């Protein structure tokens, strides 16, 4: 396939590299040009601008931009939707707000251009090895054209319907649950440790019984091991909590736990944990409990 790729952050780099590994023709663009250099060395074309990337008439243009502001600056404000070739699908795989998800779908619908929302679950290593989980929504014909990419980038993918914003709300709700798990694990670890139980033993007990799930195993382990090189920071976790609260406001859903999570994240960031792994929220909780 002829694929365009916009956004070469930690996740985007791994995903774009995976597409090259699978033998596809790739044109990339990134706001920081240095991030594109390794792809040029591997044979990818580097576009000078997003507009130039669209001129390659790629079958699919993937955007993996950091947040709503980046999507607005790179994709919406320059009017790229109106410049898309008729045979190109815009495949947005980034985490954006529910409001932005709706806006993208509406703008594409008005312009008569193809759009699919497909945010991903995973970190950079699974992205580079094609082991992401992908949530997909959009027009059926546009989705079908993107299936080869889902099969290359993901270990599995889930179709949640024809309304593109549905994929965005699934991603937002899932990340809210992850934040809740980290918070509850941190509190539980502190509770047992202050009574003389090793948190590692506690983690083995709960993941060997009723809570035998990857989220509990992996985030529990990261709270205990404190990774030195985070691939998803606590500050980014706050962004996801804010997305949940924004969506709650947009849809009229009370989310008191999300409000608590926001306050805990803000307090941890103020205490210097912002650029540590998201799991370090558990370490902040331990510190507040008087533990080392």
C-alpha cells in the first residue's frame, strides 16, 4: 500500500517503522523534522509539509498527533480535509477528545471525504511489533480499506460501529479505568505495607486469584519496580483523565471518581512525579502514607 503517516512521537515512530517492516511504501511528516530522518534512511519519503504528503495520493493517511491542539494546528486549521484526494482515507489513530472526534467526523462528512477513527491501546514496544489493540469506527467502506493496516499494526481490532466518535469514547473510558486501577493499587499497596505485608506478595495473591488480569499484573509490577525510562508519563495520564471529565461534561454523566483522579494526578505532578511513569501515582500514594 501507499501510506502517509503524520506524527512521529514515541507511538508514531513504532507504528511507522512497523509499516516499513511490512514492506509498504511510506511517506512521513513530523513537526520536528529530525524525527523523520531515520525513516528517510530506511527508504521512506519525507514530505516537506502535510499538504505535500497529501499530494502523494496515499491510499491511507494515518495521523498520530499528540492531542486536540496538534490535530487542530496540523489538520483542521490548514484545511487539509478539503485537500484530500477522493481515493484517500484519513485514519486517525491518536487519542483525542470526544468533542474533537465528533468534529473530525462532521468536517469529513461535510467535505465528502473518507474518515476512520481508530485509537490504539498499547505502548511503543507493542506498536513496533504489531501487537497493539485497536478500536475502530467509521463508514464501512472506509474501514474495509484500512483492514490491512489494522492487521499489520494490531494483534486484534474491534469494530464499534459506523459513528467515528464511538471509537474515541471507548479509548477515553478504557484509559479512565486504567487510571482507576493505578490509584486503587497504590492505595491497597500502601494499606497492606503499613500493616507489615510485602506489596509484592499482595500483588501475587490478587493476580493469582480474582484479579488475574494484565492491567493489574503490569501496573502493579511497575508501581513496585519504578521503571527508569517511562514510555507513558503521569502527566500524559492526567491528559486522559481530563478527556474523561470533558466527555462526562459533554454527555451529562457524573464521574466523581474521575474528579478524584484529577486531584491525585495534579498533586503527584506538583510533588515532582509528572515525568515518571503513569504507575508512579502509586509511589506518590505510598509517600503520602509515610512509606519510603
